[in-house]
C-alpha cells in the first residue's frame, strides 16, 4: 500500500505540533464513531450514518477500483493478489536476512505509536458485517454471518479480535485515544455505518468485505517486526491465518460476493456498487500512513502538552528552568517546545546519551524519583527513545536498564521466545466476572421465547458489546444454535 498525496495532506494537517493541539472534544468522524460504537444507535443516528456513507461513496465512486471489471475474474484476482503479497514478503525476508534494517518500525516507541494510531479501526474489527447477523437464516448470507462470528472468536475471549486488541492496548498503556487526529476515526466510522445500515447498503457491505479481507503485505511485516521488538504479534498473526486464500476469509469473501450477485435482473448495478464498497475499504489513513506519520519529538511534545493540563499548579516554585517556574512553563501547552529546549540548554536532558544521565529522566524513574507514576509506560518509552536518539534503533524497552553506548546491546529475544519461557496468562473468559450486562442478559434469556431469545443474542453481539462477558456468552449461545 502506498501513501497517496491526498493521504499525506490529511496527515500533515492531522499531526500538528503540540502548540496547536486541539481540545479533546471529538471531531465529526470520532463523534459518529462513538455514537455508533458505544451502544445500539437509534433510528436518527442510523440515518446520519447512512448519509455519511453516501458522502463517502460520492468521494470514491469515480476513483479506480482494485476489483476486476467482471465478476467471473474475481477468484483469479484474489489468487494473483495473494501470490504477489507472498512474493513481496519473501523479498522482504531476504532483505532482512541480508542485514537490512526494519522497514516499518525504527524503534520500540514507533511500533507502539502505530498500535495506538490504528486502534480506532482495530476496535471495531468486523463491524461492517454486523447488520447481516439478524438474517442468519438466509443461506446466501451464511458465509458472511460465519465470518462475523469468527471475527468475534466464536465467543472465545482469546480469539475475539476486538478483545485481543483491547488487551494489547491495556498491556502497553496506549489509551486513552481521545486526542488522536480525527482522520484516524474515519475508517472505523465507515465500518460501523455499514454494519448499522446493512439492508440499505448490502452491495457496499459485500464489496467492503471483499476488499478488506484480502491479505495485505503490511500485516505480515507488522507481525514480523512486532515479534522482533518483543511485542505481542498475535492479533496480526491471527489475521494472517484466518484471512487465508484457501479456506479463510479472503476466499469466503469472494465466494459470498459471487453467491449474492443477482440472478434475475442481472448484476451490473449490484456489481458497480460492490466495487464502490471495495473502495471504501481503503478510505482514510491506513497502517502505512500511520507508520509514516511518526515523529518522536512531536509525540514527546503531545505527551507533555497533555500532561501540562493536569500538572500546571502541582509544582512548587523551588525549581526553576531558564528563570521560570515549572508551573509557569506548564500554564500553556503551546510552550512545550520552548520548555524542552530550555531543559536541554540547562543540562536537564542529555540527548544521545543513556537516559539515566539526564536529570529529567531521573525525576521519572529511579531511586526517589519525584515524578514516579506520572507518565504511563508508553509515554516513558517515547521519552526514553527520544533522549537516546539514534541508539534507540536497538528496540530496547525503557525498563530494560543499561543503554551504555560503549556496551554492545545484547541480542533481543523475540516475543515468541520470551512467551515460551514466561507466557502471559490467557484472556479471562469473563464467566466469573461481576458484569451487570451479563446478569441482565441471563435474566432476560431465561424468560424469553425463541424469537425474543434470538433478538437478545443478536443485540448482545453488536460492536458495542460483543467483546464483553455478555457479548462473548451471547456469541457462544448464538453459534451453538444456528
């Protein structure tokens, strides 16, 4: 996937210096995303989502389509795409074996920045298919309903894609996400809008599924480099397997598209709309765009600007930087670039040296660190890598210790190697968790008839709740009975 000029234009407007940080009030894409993804939306919100889809389709309908002109060529198109991705991945592996550096993630902070930036899309994984679940009795939709249930891990917490990603975010303290650029919520808003308007946009849903379920090169490289950096790649490797072209989602998406083409009136208009749906799968900044948008100093400034809101007024006037109190510096988030420069000029930060040599870092970590706990593990990693500069390419975690430039870094074990020796505990099934939604669901199921029971299960499998204990149980019960 290449980053087009328009995408770069969007990103350059989205990733502004800290001095221009917006408030945490959500932008239009994030606002729609929240209204569609946090609960079951009412009819008014669904109509807004439908109008949003019409606008997005209008933006893409005159763009070239990746899909072939004729449906008969669909399977050949999928197989050619898969072969091309496999060949390019083989080239990548050969380059790495010959000594080439990581292609995507220069540092550990860079990788974590990307995991955070793509989170809005990953947290609604599969949502575009949700509206078809209520039509599970329709044999022509069976493959697509099955795909959605598999995105939900068939109710198993260690296979539910959204729960896996939420766990990944929590493990590395990558939330909250409320200050992400609004453009990063666009793709997720499209997926949710399709899911809540499936009957009205059935061809677009099928086409979106067709485009989104094809194996992309960036998925393979991301998994490889996360593992190399000691970060859990499982969410990404799971997609490599389930989206396979033999029996997985990529093949099933093609078969579902062919099965659903109209047989009475001809498929011309339906196929045209499916091709537009496929284009929607590439709308908004994708993974490679987020990778390219990383600037470690700008991320440090964003972090400090966010902290300044809470930290202003919490410091004494005893310590002064460049003749000004810390409270004075923190009184305006726009002053963070100057504050950093003043810290460097005063010797509080020693760029290009081990972080422990910087007085500022010792305030954050170490014996009697006065600011211990102020910054999350992700924020510490960003500051750590920014201080180290070029040396951070070794991927060292902020809490690994060492970092002396005179000492060659030890060979880093991959995540899989570390997991073999100390595997992290599995994701809890939620069966014994105190969860009000689970209690309500069980109580309502116990007194419902067959039709009401199905409706309750489908509601609980919505993007808002399918990853929760109630949603997981609903998915298991639904899949056991369909």
